[in-house]
C-alpha cells in the first residue's frame, strides 16, 4: 500500500520528525495513532528497525537510506550510531525537544513545514551552529503526546517556538560548530587535532566539566546548572581545551592554585571532576583524558609511593603536605603555621612542600633550643645568653620573625669546648680564683672580653671545676685578670690625690666637684676599671688662682692651721661660707697679703 498524499523527507531531517509531519498531513493529532492505523510499530520506527523502515519507504515512496540517514540507530550496549559515530545514550537528550527559532522559521518559509535535526538531540548542544543563537527547549510532554512527536510538540507550543532568538557568545558558537562538524563529518581532518582524536562525547563532557570547574568551582553539581550556565561552561571549557594538552594543564594548575582548600588534596581541589573520572563506565574511551589528569595529580600533589590514583600507583614522592611534614619533624600544627607565616609562604607553598625544601630550618625548629633552654644548657642566666649573642660568641641557628630564636646543641657544645680547651680540671676552687660572673664584677670587665681572652689563650690560670655544668664551671684568677687587663696610667688627679694636693677633707672635695667649682671628667681606674672622677692639673691651678685652703696655707708656712686662722681672723679676713663639715677656704686676694703666700 502507498499513501495517496505524502511529503518528501527534507535534508538532515530525522525519521521521527518526518513520520510526525506525515501523520499531521493525514489529519492525525498524535503520531502513534497514525502509525497504528498504518499497522506499524512506533517503537520499531524509533529503533530504525530495517523491516519497519522498509514498510515506511513503501508507504511514502521514499528511499530507505534517506529515511534512516539522519537518525540515531540503536546498536546495543546503550549506544546509538549516526553517520559513522557511535554515541552513548547518556550523550543524547531525546525527550526534551530542542530547536533553533531561526531554523524553524526558515524551514517554514522555504519548505512550508519544520524538520527535526539529529544535532538538536545532542545533550551538550545549546547553541545553533548556523545562526549563533541559543536553542529553544521544550520540556517533556504529558501523555498521550509522545516525546518524539516533533511536529505535534511544536504545534502544542507555538507561542514558545515563536519567541525571539537570544544571541550566544563567540566561544559558545565555536563550541557548537565543533560539535556539529564532528557529528556530520567524523572522518574529516578537523581543525582541533587534539580534540578530534577523542570521541565526540568525550570532548563534550570534558569541555563541560572543565568549564564548570573554571566558572563555578569544584563543589558544583553539573546536573543542576540552568541553560545559561550550561552554555557558559561549555564555552569556557572549550576555550581551555581547544588549545591543546598544555593549555589544559594550565587550566588544571589554575584551578588547583585557586582552590580554597588548605590541605593540598586533589579531591578537594577538583571535587566533582575527580569523581566523574573515577565513575566512568567506559574508561578506555577517556584514556587520554584520564592519563593527562592523572599525570598532573602525580606530579603536583603530595602522594606517598604505593598510593593509587585513578588506576595507577604512585611510584615516586614529589611533594609532602604540611601535615606530613609536621608528623615527620614532630611539630604541632601551630608551629608549622607559625613557620609558614615567618618565612612568608603563600599560595601553593602553603599546601605542599618539595622533598628537601626547608629541611635545614625544620630540623632546627624541631631540635633547636630557645633562649631559656640554651641558658640551662650553658648553666647561665638567660640575660647572659643575650650578651653572648650580642658579642658574637654564640649565634642563633634560626632567627625568624615572630618566632623564638633557636640555637643548636652542637653549636653550644662547640662554644664550651673552645672555652675549656686550655682549662685545668680542679676538684675545688683554687686560691684567688673566682667564677666568671664574680671576676667580671670585681674586674669590671664585660663577659665578652673575659671569654675572648680565655678562648684566645691569653690567660694562663684557667680552671674547670669538677661536678659543675656549663660556664658556671669556669674559674679564673682575679690577680691575673687584673694584670692582663690593666690599662695605661691616667693623667690627672683622683679625688684622693686632690684632697692631698689641696689639704682639704673629703666632704670639701665632694662639694666642690659636685657643684662644679672644680671641674672633673669620668674615667676608669686602670687596674680595676672602677669608675672614678679625674681632675686635670690645670683645673687645680685655676682653682688655686682664686682660692686658698687653710690647710694648704698652713702646710706652705710649716705651721699649724690654727695659727694661720688666728692671723687671718685678726686681719678680719674670713673664710667663704661652707657647711660646718667642710674645710676652711679663703679668697686668695684677701688671704695672700696677710700670710705672704
């Protein structure tokens, strides 16, 4: 039997679209009703059953090859075949009808009817590659309308179909054209050589998931994205992938570096993307993608040898996590965090560390001694540690900002060895010997001068007292130290020299020097280095040019002071006013004429 009125199948039209238009031409509201009237099976038509397709060819007068050429044919194992391409069922969306508004209008203008295209059934396609606009989408229909009844569904949704088209971006259009080219010309040499070596659904899923990682992040749920987001992620992913494996590697690195995770784990950094690759039902089709991503993980993350990643065992340690570093060196998370801040780590360096990196600092951090521990090790007061560091007798092995400065045991031991290298061992304190601290106080010498003299061998009488640890065991001979460090004689008069020279008492000396009547300078005694006041001879002469002490006049006259005082009193020459405890002092211009000095 042959239908009296039929339609020609249009270029690139799918078989279900053609049959649905023939049904409407024959006045059937639902395509299933028409097919049953023709004693055919709608299910077998959708499956491109050869016998059923032949019956349709006989009914419509159309060549069987043309009927089946642009439709998806089931080939088992949940896959379909179209023009040489084998596609998994998951890559097709055959129930939610998609369409290009401009294509629909052009078909109606040119052919008087619409036509469904196989390209529109691709799940990843959301942009018309011919008109650069977003595809419209009709949700699955209610029974009895069949999802594959193309003509009937468009008729049911004339308002939606007639809505204005929305333009897509350039990258989204490029992505759509790539899918179209791959679907309709799978064996041609393509412009995207690296992607063309992969099955089309692998390329599409890769672009979508990479784009989702870039635009939304690892915590995204790709299945919950709306149409606008799907278009955007497909475009972003394609732009990253089309440039080749190196560009994809850079995209991976960018995602890894921008991760908010502080643990350095690839599950946290890539989230759903890692789970997607782990759960592939046909991993061999994704082998290049799996290998490429796995190589990145093995090269970029802290993995232990023997750890399995996406089917491959890690054979070499390339990085450590900071948690592993903490366990390895026995450092708490707080100390690790303090170290990271102190050395200014940021970005990737906070999440991973290369083998051998920071080993010296971390070893010192785990075994070094702080100021108090170093003081106990040397058996000295903590303030002494500061002096030893100040004078470069010992040095910090690790000095980082906002952290305790640390010393090494071996450095402190080396310092002690150098101090006691020439020391004799004594069971008790030798006569005239004192500990280092006492020697420093009695000789008024800084620690560094004494210790350098000991280390350089400039002191012969050096002892190490048995049974005492550290520097506390060091004893030196006080007399030798005073002799060794005695300075050159000073030029000038001490307080006692001034007292004797002027024949005045100590109270008077203190008063005149304190008031500045007799100028002095501060100096140290050559032997003991005790502080002292020193008066220049010229200053004494200047004082005597104005004043005459009673004791000096008596000394010069060879008599007693009371006799000189009587003569001055008789001449009504009086001493300058001073406290009672002070010696009597006269003005030279008044006293000298009386006593002829």
